[in-house]
C-alpha cells in the first residue's frame, strides 16, 4: 500500500476499524475521547468510564444520571460516524442540520418542546458566554454567508478552520448543541483538508473559550491552541494507527506516546 499523509491514515484507520469493530483500537479510543470531552464541556455528568461503557455495551453503571445525557452521548457516537461517512459530501446547511438532528433526536427538546427545532435553526434567541448571537430571523442569511465565504477560501489551514468555527459559534444557529456540532465540523474539516485533527480537551476548555472570545483581536491565541491540541492528539493516538500507514515524521509521535 502506498504511503499516505497522516490525515489520510487517520481517516483510513477510523473507517476500517469502525467497519470491523476493532475493540480498543484507534477508532474505539478516538470515539470515546472525542465524545467524552465534547459532552463534558457542555456540562454532561457522565464520567469517562460511563462514556466508555455506553460505547462498548450500550448500558450504563454507577450513579443515576439524566436520561438525556445518556441519549445524547449515544447520539454523539452516531453523529461522529455520520461525519466519517460523509467526508466526501460538500459542506452544506443540510449536512450541518443533519449533524444536529442525529445529536438531538429523541431528547427532551425533540419530544416535548414545539418551539425547539431538532435538526433546524433556532427559533428562540440565545447567547454564548454572555455574548449576543445572531437572532433567529437572520440565521439562514448568516449561515449562507459563512458557507459561501468558506467555500471561496484560497487555502485551508488551522487559521481558516478557526475562523469558520468562531463565525459558526457566533451565529449559534441551533437552540442547543452548537459547540458539539461545531467541534465535529472542525474535526471533519481538518481531515478533509489534509490537516492533523484534534480533540478539544475538557481540562483545556478555559483556554479554548478565551481563544474564542478574543479571536477578533488576537486570532493566534485560538489557532495556536488548536495546533497544540493536534500535537497532543498525535502523541496520544498515533501509536494506534497501523505502522505501514505512517510516514517517518509521524513515527516520531508514535515514539513519544506515554
């Protein structure tokens, strides 16, 4: 097999191990870490071991938790899988809405509230970190502008993905789930564009939020943070990628694994 760059190796390994349900391999551990950290950042009470148990057995042990937390964790695993299955699909409003629909289907918002649209744009004004976001009446227009601007970019690096993420979170197009959908979109856009992806770690969320809040004045803070998260991701997981897919530089990360 011809050598691949690391982003291609990551995608190939994720898809292969997902389809073959390789236990405790790269796909397995990536799913648990990605979903645990993204859910924890949004206030999920689940521990990493509870998240692991949901992924591995579809059950949960330990103290009682809110049923929506369990359901959204299960849905989050499905959203990540759908992201992998649609890497070659153009990034559109419909695709982004589908991410949200998978994440939130069956939750309290879906079943009990007529004015909260699962898989649709928000209907009630919301805020993020105390900051004003796009009003519901302008979400469609602002999402069109975001996607058009992103499609017209001359190149794609961490800077462009950070810009997209900040703009997306500033619009805050959904009633809930914006951060989780937004972080899945960043993972997707990294690997689609040949960049090494990352998981935003819950213990690093304050730096992440600070980077979002000062991006317009100091974009390098968030961009550097994403690059640092990418390095940590490679150190943690490169050893789980089949060696024949790794180039010499990537094998250095394999040797650094602790």
